[in-house]
C-alpha cells in the first residue's frame, strides 16, 4: 500500500532553505506484514510468549495462580482469540518515580500474555522498518549506543571540531498520554493486511485511554513497540523529507545536528507542523533548544562536551541519595556500571565511600 507524505514547506537539503511548490507528494510502497492472525493466536506462540513473560515474575501471586492451571488457561485464551471473543480486562494503576513521577498501568497476567504473543510476532518485522538511529526499546540499541551516536554526529557535524556544531534538542509533551488511537491504527493498517490482527490490536489499544481516543499505558510491552511504530512516521519524515543527516531519537527525545543554525530553525518549524498535523503531538514548550555542542548538551542524563561527558547534576544527587538510603550491592553495581560511560571519578569515589567497599574490582 502506498503512503502519502505531505508537507506544506519542504527543505532543500543542499541550500538548507525552503523551496516553493506548497505541497510535496511522495509515494513509497510499505512492506506488508505477511503473517496471519492464527500464528499470533496459536498455542505454540502463546506457550513461547509465556516462557518469555515468566522470568523475574515467578514469585508474583497473580503469576503463580495463572501457572497453577497453565495449560487450561492457555487453551482457554487460544479459543477466545480464535473465536473472536477475547476481551481485554482493565488495569491496576500505581505510581513510580523513575526518576520523575510516572503513572503505571498493569494489565492482568492473561492480557500481558497476549501482549507478549503479539510482540514476539510483530517486533521482528517492524524493527526492520525503523531507521538505524532510533534507539529506544530495540534489540542491540539502548541509551549508551544513543549517546555514542550523538558524540559521533557532533564530531562529524563540527568537521573534526573545526566548525561550530549546532544542536536542536526536542522533547514531546506527554508522549504516551497523547498517542492518537485513530492515527496509530491507520499506520498499522498500512502495514498489516490481516483484519483479524487489526481487530486484536484495536482491542489492546482501546483497552486504555488517558482521554477519549488517546493514550497508551506505560507498562504494556506492546506500548513500547507501538510508540516506535507511531514515531517511525516522524523518523522517516525527518530523514527523507527534511534530509536531516545527523538525527537520532530515543523515545520522545530527539536531536538534529547541523553546522547551520538558521537551517535548524526552519527544521524546527517543519517538525512542529508535522507532529501536530499528522501525529497529533506537540513539543514540550520548555524542552526545545538550539545550542552549540561545545557549550555542553544534555543527552539522556549526561552533559556532553566535545572531548568528554559528565553526569547531570540532578543525576549525581539522586545517585548519592539512593545509595545512602539503600546501599544494596545490586544498586551500587548498577550505578558504578553506568558511571563507566563518562568522566565520573568523583561521584564513583563518593559512592564507594558511602558503601565502604570496592564493588568495581576491574578498575584500578
């Protein structure tokens, strides 16, 4: 199926300036998801999903209760899926600080098993459609690779630190809470011809809303994949329509680097328009900036300079506070492992003083 891509003002990549014409229409054929609904609903896939779901959850009461009659529960779920009678239950809501307060919604074990069954079939296909520089919730990606990519981009855009590199940094306002169900399902239909799969996805997506017709729950495995599918439309627009060479995204944080500040200002306008008109999203008003890479850019908790990176001050304080309150070996090891990725000798020594023990045995 072809996808229509439109923008009212498209950038000329050579000049970094808008060129006339008003409307650019570009068609390209989207690869189609070839698997059938029956492969998602199969007993074999449900059992595989259970094996992937179980690690780390064996001690949970609801998981233990489901496992007591595991085969009966899986066969029952299989029948409901095949017969089209499966209905998603509600959620248990609770709050976490990670580090800022977040509302988490936990589905039942039965529904989470469905999420895993969907994910293990859809993820390998959709992951191949994503751009290389999308780093969140993907195999062989992650925060550290995103930070290293930023460093490489800054080096290239500054022509080995001989020119000024400007960084457009953006954050999407209330990302998960503002995912539009109709837009998301439209994107999914452009890839998935099997109507039964679409109906199942409609059931899962429609099981939660922060406001009528919008929102995905933090906590669903499917939400991680669905937001990447949603934002892939934006990624493709930035890479192919705006011709941004130095662009990367991690969840709702993204950056565009360039030696031309004026071009980035035009790009910012195009980004706002596309997000609002096509994806019904908006940028966080206080988290949009254009600054030089040399002045220090906050990327995923680290402040990056041309030749080094240091931990964000608030992250340092949080690490000290948490280790002081709960100096468990697992927590300390996690922080010390994180600190290996930048210039953090002082904070490392401060943590080791608190615990009175050297957990980092491989360091001098």
